[in-house]
C-alpha cells in the first residue's frame, strides 16, 4: 500500500477554485466516479469553477474541444513547469504538449511506425510475450498472490515497444522504474509538493539520458527501427527534427510506452476481474475481445483529465470563453456521460462499442493507441484463460489526477489453463 503524499505547500482553497474536485482526496483516487457524478448533478456538464477555469464533463463538448484548433496549449499553459530547460533555446516540449505546426510535423514522422500493418505484425509476438509473462506470474504466485503490475502489466508494454524501437534489454528495468516514478508527470505542478516535483523531474531526466544513449548507439549503428528513423530525420540538416525535438519525442514515447499502457491495462484487468458476471461473458464470447477492451477502456479510463487553453475567443457549451481561459476536460467523467451511454456506471462488455475518450481525441489522440489496445486484448484473454482472480477488492492507486494508475494489483491463479 502506498503512503499518501504530503500536500503541496500551496493554498488548498486556491486549488479547489481551479479544479472541480479535491486532488488530494484519497477516496477520489481510489474511485473518482462518484465524485464526477456528484459534480455533474450539482453543476451541470460545463461550468466555471470559482477560480475561472472551465470544467467540461460532457462527452460531446470535450470531443469538440479536442479537435478544435481554437484550443491548445499556448505559450504558457498550466503544465508549463513540466517543460524541459534548454540553455540554447525555448524549453523542450514533449509531443503531447505541442501545438501545430510543430506537433503536425513531428507526429507525421512518429505515426509511420504505428500503422495497422505494424499492429498485425506485432500481434503474434505480443500474445507470446503475454503467455510467457503470465506463466511466470503463476509460478511466482505458487498458490498465493503475486503483484500483477510488477509481474506482467509493466514489463509487457516495454517488450512490445522494444519490437518497434529495438530497446536493448538492459534498459528495460531502467525505463520501468523511471516511468513508474514519473507517473504524476502529467499532473499540474500546483498539485505537487516540492518533493514530488523533484521525483518527477529526476525520473524525466533519467529517461532523457537513457534515450540519449540510445541515440548515440543508433548514430553509430543505424537499424530498422523507430529510433533509427528519428535519428535519420535529425541528420537531414536539422530541418525536420531538432536535437531537442528528438530528445523530447523519445522521452514521450518511452514514458508513454512503459507507463501509460501499463496504467491502461491495469485498469482493464481490475475492472474485468472485479465483475465475475463479465468474466463469464468474456470467456463465453472470445471473439468479442476487441469490443470488450473498448468497454473496459470506457469504464475506467487511464486518461482522466486533459488541460487546454483557449487560443481564441470561443463558446463552450453555453459559456462564452475569452482567449487565455484555462479548461479542464474531465475525460473520466465524459466516458460515463449519461447523455451518451445508457446506465454509464455499469460495466457491460456486450455494450456496442462507441467512441470513448480513453486515449484522447483529435490531433493529440494517442499515436500508439492501436498497439496499446492490441496489447490489452492479448493480456485480458491470457489472464481469463488462466483463471486469475483479484486478491484485493480495492487495491491502491497512485495519487494522480491526469493518469489513473494502480500502484499494485495482487492476484491469485485458481484454475489451470
């Protein structure tokens, strides 16, 4: 069980004016959905917080904002403290914090590695990795419990990502540990204590340093992988990818690949195996694994909140929003919007798949989402076939408000495959 962090040295009343919920509430971290439901009932789908931030819980409105060029990050967004200091120019921004045209240019390079053909090519290897790790987890449990986050859900995304990026095996434990420490790296700085900021920044810098070592290796020995392609783009006179952009893009891919995918799969496993009737339905309908993962992703999204800034005057719902206004898109609430989903708080794997916002939407839709989905499909299928059961009804989550991530997931294995 993780200890609750010390509250940041800021005025809690100010934070409550900026966010539609209390980011330090332990009950909220364990289960934010009752809070979202109460907020919607008391304030509606779109409203201003006392501090002037516009909170959006509506699926439709959040979707519209995420694809509307009038909203983005701007020059000084609420997450600006997460930018990387750069003595030679503007601070470094990861891809997820960029606006067009730089975002468009870099995403075009990266997205070539995440085509449907690539996903299909990786499916067999992913299923093999999942089977091997589940078998090892069974052995570790030895009739007792095993932490599935450490045994399966953190290592597996790294193995899959390595197939794309040719990440040397010696880096795997490094990236897993660093990504785990950077789990709150997406949270607004005003919700972090000074100690948490230090942990976040050290983890980020560690990922950047390891990525730089990989870049030097590819410069000397290029290969047929995504890192080599990005290095080659940097080598073309610097017009397509600057040194800082290369560093930030690798950091973004590595942190997301080792952490965000693990967060998504942990939530999927917890949701599925916390509902025995849905496990039975899943086993009876193996051909519906894709639809099942979409419902699991909707039910407990890894991406809970996305900040945005109005780059122009605009209307959001019934509100007139002037340029410079900060917005909080509460995607976890949007994925349970009763205007879109019938009985939204019920997990129903037979529910027809509709577009959920678990990976975002618009130009910042997660570029690796197809591979993350495929990895989750292989994982839940292998675990269901192995009779996994939760050992704790309510395991602990890290205290993040953007990325919802389990700190541990103890399970048992009760049925032979």
